[in-house]
C-alpha cells in the first residue's frame, strides 16, 4: 500500500512540476501543499525499512544494499531524481519570488518544491519496493563484497565481513 502511495505521490509531483514549468496550476490546485505531508507518510517507513536492510554495514554500501531488491536501472533513476532536485532547487533559489502572500502556491514555488517531492517520493518508492521484494523473495544473503552466504551465517566464509 505504501509503495502505491509513493507512486501516486511521485506521479502527482511530476505532473505538478511540469505544470509549474509552464506557469500553470497543478492537478491538486490549492491542495498542492499536501504533497509535503504525503512525503512523511511514505518516507518514514522507507527509512525504517532501509535501516533494517542495511544495519551494520558501512555507509558506502548503503544505496547498493538498500536497493538490492530493485531492478538495476532503479539506482540510476533514483540518482537522477536526486541530482535533478539539487539543480532545480539551485535554479529556484536564484530566481525565487519575494516572500509573503497567502493562498495557493504560485507555480514558481511549486516548481521549487516539486523537484524535492519527486526525489523523495522516488527514493521512498524504490526503498519500499526493495524491502518488500527482499522480504518476500528472501533474496540470497551476501556480504558487502558480494559473496554468497548461508541462511544462518553471520560472517562471510571467504572474507570475514558481516553478512546482511
């Protein structure tokens, strides 16, 4: 269910972003701000699931291990959204409108936020999918070096590193 919510949030973020690029209101209109709230609904469980999958591993192995249940191309899509969020935010900050006002978010503000929405929803969806697949299919356990390990092994027989 959370994977579906993350997918819906990602789709709405993309459509809102494209609409904002053309100076138009997004599909949620004055309720666009709810995409902020939706992030917390899916991101917190995604973080908890990824921590469960990567506990005890070195930081440099985080993304490889957290996304091990996803197709290989997923990592590049996630990195693309993260990179785009940074570039988009920089462009937004250089041309941001004056502060103040009330009412619906203007398209330029939606554009600034939607880059981050897309990144967070994409990351959350990928992490939740990976965790669900790893749990469901019981993918083979490996050490950080990639060596296969037995179902009860705590340490790799070849290199001695912890098994996840």
